[in-house]
């Protein structure tokens, strides 16, 4: 489990499962011989598979897995907290229309932010705002070691400057993602910067930055 | 009489000069050691027996050295592929021979019932160390989804569609979520274990 790509990891998984084509099989076997890092990955994956099988035989796997909760359930508290914060934080900036996921006609849409951006010119996420009401769930992949919670600031980009728009709290879910929900109507068309400041942690974790572009439908 | 300076038959022993040339084609001693590690790892993944993998690795190198002494590879960069192909061939041959022995003696059950206790002990220690390490790492994974996706993919061998449906992940993000889980496991592995630990020897 070293620094290999997801594609290589998948190739190794298929190799160990015996489901590779002859051509790919030759390629993987050659890499095992010539590439120590790749070989190490194969050995680790093999050990993981064997360890899991043995734990399964001993009946130890099920207790390690907690039952998954239904959609909307894990972040319910987070959503409530976030929405409350939105109500307080955004009131001075914008008219706030409290979203209610259960209300008829309100649809939830997820925007997924992945921490892979560098100094690219394209926004991390582009969202075409629909005419119908939307609750927008922002999910952030904040890296290998997420903080328990984040303070999220949303700033609208205007030329070289940014104007603060929203200030929210995001809570890290059971899936290791920071999540926050808001009314889609709050995001007017334009470019935004989102900054996630780690909270409730004594570790020195960095602030994480993302960009969002909202366009009209 | 055959010309001894140009051996052409497959089993003929190469001359010292040719043997040296064959050995040189395998690169520096460090290169050779790296390739040997690779061949052992490949044989172990094919056969699941560390000591047998060592034996067949020696045989693989003997065959390849003799072949290179007779006729160097046109493309030296294909040496790892040639080693891998030879090792695979030997592993297949070994399996066939083992199957034939089982057929011929008719006493395989008795043979299996009396294995070398030292081998068994070493293997059990190795397996047990691996199981302990995997158990501990899984327990320490902080995010339940990481545990779950690793179990679904590497134990139950579920396909991407099933995993995505069960875990509520978009297929677009499947690779990333799995990669994160593996990366977190790797971070724990590096924190908890050193390569010298017997406890973790099976994982390195």
C-alpha cells in the first residue's frame, strides 16, 4: 500500500483474484519481477486478502463492521447544525430560505469536492443551478486524516478580490468526508472559493481550499 | 563431432566465457539481487510456499543464465519478462508433477497427514502474524467505510457496481474512495510496524 495509482491497485486486485487476461497477466508478472514498489504492493495486498479470509473463518469480520445507516441518517445532526449556522451566518448577507429535504418538490443534489486541485485554472466543481428548489449537499474529501469538524467559509470571487458570502460548520461523517448542506438559492451564479479550517483537533492540520463555479440553468 | 565453441543443443553446458557473458547480462550483483527478490515473490504468489519459491528461483536463474550464455536477448530490457515467463513455466511444471505424484502413489492422504512439523510451525507463525496485523489495522481504521470497502473488495470480491450500490458511492468516485481506504491502511501500517518485526513479517 505504497504510492501506486488506483489503476495499478485494481490491476493487482484482479491479478490476485485470478481474473486478468493473459496479456495483462504477463505484464503484471513482469512488473513483480522488475519493480520492487509494485511487488511490495502485490505482497501487501496478498497478505491483506489472506488475513481477511482467516478473520472471516474465525467469525471476526462481522463485529468489525458497524451496520451502515440509511442515507441522510449519518449527516442528520451535521445537516441540522449546518443549516442552523447558515441561518445565523448568512442572514446579514442574503435572504435565507431554509431548505427542508422532506418538503415536496425540494430535491437534494450532491456536489463532491476532491482534494486534488493544484494551481489549475478550472474550478474543482461546476454546478449548473436549476430553476427548481434544491438543497445542495457539499461533500469534501479532505484528505487521509480529516479533522472531526471544519469551519467552512464561502467567498465569492470578484476579480482579484473575494467577498464573504457564508460561514458554516461542517462535521466529518462516518465516511471520513466533511459534509454541509445549504439552500441552492444561496449560491448565485459566479465563482466561489471555499475554505475548510480544521476544528476540534490538536493536530496541525492544514486549511483545505476548493473552488466552485455556479452557472445558470 | 559437434563444435563445442557454439553449443546449439538446449541442454548443453555453456563455456566459462559464455557463462560469464550470461551472468553479465543479468546486470550488477545489486540488479541480480533485486531480480531474484522479484522472481521469489512471483513464485510465492503462484505457489504459496516460500521455501519452494526459493528452490524454483534458483532453477529459474540457472535456466535463464544458460539460455543467455548461448544466445543473448535481442532486447535486454525484456530480461524481467523472460525471467517471469521462465518462473511461471517452472511453477506450472511443478504443479503438474505434484498432481502426477498424487495420482501415482495413492497415499497422498497419509503424506498430507504427516507434514514436516518445522515447516508447519513456521508457516503457522507467519500466517498468525499476518492475521494479527490485519485484525489490528482494521480495528484502528478510523472510518467505518474504509473497513467496509476493503472487506467488500478484498474479501468478498464484490464488483464495483455492487460496492457502489451498497455503500451509496457514485461509480465516478469508487476508485478514489477505495484508494483512500488503502492509503489510510498504509499509513497505519507504516506507523505501527517496522520491517524487522516478526509480527509484521508476513505483511512485508
